C-alpha cells in the first residue's frame, strides 16, 4: 500500500511512474499498464499534446484511463482520491464513462490550460461518497453523476456548462459555475436531499429546477 502513485505520460508509450517512498520507474515503448498496487491517491499527469482521455470501469474495484497521447492504465481504485490533470497547452477532451465498481474516493479532473472539454457520457459516474471537482472550458453532463453522504459536486466551466442528465448529492452541496452560460433545463437534473444548490454564471442561467 502506497500513499501516492503518480503516472506521468510523455507520449502514447513513454512516461514514468512515481510510487511514494520508492525510486521513479521510467518506461519506453511500454504496452498498456495494469497496476495491482493499492494507493491512497492516484494522480495521472498528461502531456501538453492535444488528446482524448477516456475514463471508464476496469472491472470490479478497478478503473481504466486511456488516452490518445498516453499509455492506457488500469489501476486499483484509490482509497482517498483520483486526480486527472489533462496537461497544459493542448486542447483536450476528457470522456468520463463511469468508474470501477466500488469506487469511493474524491475525483478531480483539471483541464489545465488550453480549450478543454469534460463530457460525462454513456454510463453513470458514482463517486460512492467522494467529492467531485471538474475544471474545464466546457463541461457537459450527458450521463448521471452522483455521490452519497456528505460528498459534494463542483463543476467550474471557463465557458459553458450544460447539464442534460441527473447530478445528485445527498447532504453535500451542488456548486455550478460558468464564465458564460449554465443550462440545466430538464426537471430534476440537479437533485440533493438536504444540500444546497448554487448556480453562478457570467451569462445566462437556464434552469428548470
């Protein structure tokens, strides 16, 4: 068990892996990575290249993250947090298509610089009580996103934020911010049992409630 596992991607087949308290592993021409270690925090750092990053279930207890400019990596669900940094400069797209069954940790997706998009699609994303933070120019929710307990959801768009599926918390806050417009026109798209819902936009807010 490690405190942190950090995967750094140089390109589609080269990069390095840093396990807290151990020497850095540098690889060249590697095939897809499967990490069976347990880490409290898993961090994925992508290169400045423009790329498409896809997050999905890797099976029970595992999550897979693939990229057009980084090695496909399957790892044991972290116990504390998963951080995905899309890289500076490139215009990246992150597709979130669920997480490994039993995922129960915080998830942060940071588009960093460039014109980046994060799209939740094709399968529900359940944080299992973890907190979700997304930062990107455009954020689109086309598949359900949920957390339980005190978990919060924060979506921060540098341009537009579009919610077309349910985003749900129990007691945690729902915080949506956009420099331009927020659109959530489906009835019940933003649901919380006893938390608060905060919408802040520089442009229009289209919200059905």
